[in-house]
C-alpha cells in the first residue's frame, strides 16, 4: 500500500508545481506578428539578368526591343496577393498582380517592350517595386501603405550600340 501512496503523492506534486509557480507553456514565437505583417524581399542573387549585368537590347539587329527579367520574391504571407509596379527611367510603365502559389517563394516576371515609346540610345533603368498595398497618396507611386512592406530591384540595360557596360556603371 505504501507504494500506491507514493505514486499518488508524486502525481499531486506534479499537479501543484505549475499552479505554485504560475508558469505558462509558450506554444508559438512571442515575436511573431502574423503572416499579414511579413516583409517581402527579392532574392536578387537569383535574378535573371543579374543586377550587375547590363544587357544590350536588342541583342541582335532585328530582335524585338524587349526587356525580360525574373526575380524570386520571398514572403511568409503565403496567401497574400502583392502588386508589382514597374518603372522605366523613373516613369511608371505598368503594374501586375503577384498571386500566391502556396510557397514562400514566388516568381516575379517583367516583360517590357522598350521600343515603344522609343527610348533615346544609352543606359536605361528598370525599377520594380512590390508591396501588398501601395500608399493611396497619389504623390509617390512607389511608397507602400505600411512601412517596410516593400521589395525593390533595379536592372540596367543598354540600347545604344556604341555604349559599353562600363559607361552604364557596370563592369567591362
């Protein structure tokens, strides 16, 4: 019988320890703010073309004057839709939805006809801004509604046969 009493005492002691210490069991990260507060970012080292490259457009005479770029976007907001805004030389050119795909990484692709309107020969810049919601202010089309909710990438291309990558801020 003493063996059964010892067992009951141990059970009572185990039941009283949490009540006496007023402890709690943490089941999640207390700093986690939720999926809606995730900050999106581009994985720029996987961008095509690389941000350090200065592609020539068109590559060959007769090729279409189009810029093609892709870059992975990482976010923990698996169900959130983002908007990508594309600018050429600082001027708004287009926007597109970046829909969820069930993964933390989703591709953002840019296809721009850079021949219409015709750009002067030289170095040109393509900026891509991605946010879940841009500010409705109307004065800055690049500003997110929530601070930090923004991914950004900058590509440079050349559309002048005499220009070099070095003259556009790139390598030789």
